[in-house]
């Protein structure tokens, strides 16, 4: 069984190295028998482009996992998993597998101490999830493995939503130390896979700027920025989130670490309006994604601009703004353009101190822009 690109049509991105093919780019649609299997793809002239997993029910019908004729089977998946782990730096909290970036489309694996969390997002990976878990168990010998197969995107692959452990036993939340601070982690039901590992080095980076400053950690989630700032010399720290559960968790973490962090539940836009005139020395803006798809980009940019404009106006002279977007659809250049517009409208001079992106354990694969999503800027407001 093979798939072939359509001739005499708009050039598919896969010919330039992209890893996805859509149904309208194929000469013939994949058959139901191909679902969940590894199928070779040829260009319109019959030249091999590689092998990929297929799901006729998905908009993305073919996802590359190999540039050759490798089979999608237990041996390939196990071998590729081991390669991904070997490519990570030693750590107790890290992303071990990042989907297409590691030639395992639809497979995400995070490590939280002695617990691993797997997210399966494609049909082909779902069919081999026991192989994935078994390989991880053999190589890393974790205390438990959690399948967090409750991501909304699974519906596009025709997959059910569920959470379970590899052992079948219930996993209770536990305390986990990350860069010297303890967090109450719940891999089975916490947000995403239990903690935002992609920001852990940004949490550490905030320590450098926090000393002697009053800090607002907006959209604080578990309060990681607030806790790091409080531990490393901030004079006053306020953590804010619209979720009351996040506020309770931030309070719990602050008490556990004996750190003076105040937490409130509020909408960040309303907070800036109600507290107009109140100034901070440092503000962290790390909101959830404003753009879940391309259609949401225009509205998202208006939201990002208004949020960053209010933050800039709420900083004392010499204040620091750390601002992030975790949406793939918001490019780095688009986000920077928005920041320039916000700075202009604020009437203040703003300098770029540092530009950041997702860490090395969330590798960005060249030719596959979907692997890049997190961007950030550390700014100084004069």
C-alpha cells in the first residue's frame, strides 16, 4: 500500500520538507485499511518521500516519521523512543518526547521525578501505546506511568478521552522539587500533564530580575514565577489567576515553601482597569493560548496588545516586563510587532533585554514550524 501526491496542483509543503499531508493533496484518498498504519508516500512522479502514519478520519491524513521505508511497528517505536531519551540532557523534570520533532507523531512524554506522563494524540500511536509504556518502563523504571489521553485534539483523530495509569492503580498528587522549590503536582488531573515544564527555565530566569522589586505574576497557574521571585529577593509578590483552583494551589505551594506570596482570583484585564494607577517594578504575563487556530489570530492579537499595553502602563520607571505567547499560530515576528505597537501607544520607551523560546527538551524541528510555539521577551520600561 502506498499514497501518491496529486499532479499538476499547488505545491504541497511536504515537497519542501514539511511533515504533514492533507487529503486534498493526494491523488487518491487513503483507504480505511490504512488507518493507524505506516504507509509510504510518493511524489507525483513516483519518487519516495518517506513513510508516515495514516488516519483517513483526520484532516491531516499522513504524518511523516521516517525519510525511508521504516515500518511503523513496535521495534521502530521502541528504538525511536530510546533515541529521543538519549538526546535529552539528564534531569528529573523534562520533556522526553516531543511528537514529530522526535519522529513519533502524536506522542508526548513528560517526566516529573519518578512519574512519567504520556499523551497520545494520533491513532497510530494509540495502537502502540503499550509498547511505548513498556519501553519507557524498561529504560527509566518509573514509579508510575500516566496516560493523559484527555487532550481535546484527540477528537480529530476519532479517539476517546480518558486518563489511566499503566499499573491500573490510582496515582495520588505528590510534592515535587523543581529547581529548589516544591510544587504540589497532580499528573493525573492537573492542567496539561501536571506542570508547565516548558517554562521551568524561565521561572529560574526571573530570579535574576526579582531582587528588590515588587512583582505581579499574572495568569500565575501554580505560582511558579511568583515563588521564584519571592525566594530570590522580591520585596512584595502578588500572584493572580482567573481560576480559583490555581489560586488555591499557589497558596498551597507558598505555604509549603514558606514564601510570602499573596494570591487573588481575578480577570487580569479587569485587574489592570480596577487598579489603574497602581505600579509594579516587575510584571510577568504568561497567559494561556489566545489563538487555538488560524481563525482566532486577529482577535488574539488585539487581546495580546491590550494586555501588554496595560502592563507597560502599570510599571514603574525601570520596570521589567516578561511577556509570553504559547500559541503556534502567533509567530515570533507577529508577537514582536504587537509589542512595538503596545510600546508606542503607551508613550514610553521600551528596551528588549532578552528574547526567549521553548527549551531544548522541546526541540524545534527545522522545516516543521508547528513544533515551535513558545516565544517570550524580557523588556525594560523607561
